[in-house]
C-alpha cells in the first residue's frame, strides 16, 4: 500500500490529480492525461491496458478532487511551518557552506557560534578572552545602547552594566566601576540576588 500522497498522484503524469476521473476498470487519471493518452486512438486504460467503451463519459470525481485539495493545503501549511522554524533557528556565522545551529553567541566577534566554533573559542588562547554568552538573536540587547560596545564593566554607583567608553567619556564618567563578572559574583554572594545573569 502506497503513502497517502502516492494514492493522490496520477499514474500518467506522476503529479497530484487535476480533475481526476475514474475509469470503469477502477483506475484514476487526470482528465487531461487520459484525454492525451487516448487522443486519436481507441480508449484504453494505460494501467491495465483494457479497452474502454468508445461512448464512455469521463466525469470528474468530486470526492477525490476534494481529498487532493485538502492534501495540498496541509502540505503547504506544513512546508510553511518548517520554513518558519528554520528561519527562527539561529545559525552559526562561521559555518558557510553547511550552516549549523548556533548554541552560543560571542559578543566580541558579534557572531553566533555552533558547537564546534564555540569549542574553538574555549581552546584557542587568542579567543579565550572573548565574551561568550547563551545564544541570542538580539545581540545588541547585550551591548551598550550608546556605544555598541561590550558591557564589560559594572557601574557601582548606578548599579548597571556599562561599557568601557561609558566610564571614560560617557554618562558614567568618573563613576566607580568593577569588572562585570566580579561585580555580579559579589552581588550574588552579598545580597543573594541574581543580577547580570545574562552577562556572565
């Protein structure tokens, strides 16, 4: 027994039925396919080769046509959902030919990383100092809104993550600041709170 799709395909054109008709031998074909096969020749079934009456009236099978239509709608919906899922998956920016799913995001590189490239960041000395966080679609939300730089510091006066430029020339100039990961660790220990968890 074939799949549901196979039972809805015309044996002549191998596509989904268009205006399916049922022959007396119980085989189905697209109306245009059976007309093309038998044009200028005795009417016969291409499947079982049985000769058919010359006065045969070919009527479209409404029930089968409805099934084909339903199947087409379901297939289109399924394809659309798959496409939406694929488009919402974050891909590794370093995998060019066969993009892999990203599992981490490097704020220093401005790139999403697959498992292999995330491991490379851990192993290579030059990449080890990079800020790697949970994979995110919204990279800019983890960067300074004003300077578009990494939030590496923590302003101890305003109690917010800031970038180096904020402390040097920006709104947090002359404020006391600490390394972000150190400040967050201290805050968790002292206050039992979980501030800055996205940045460490």
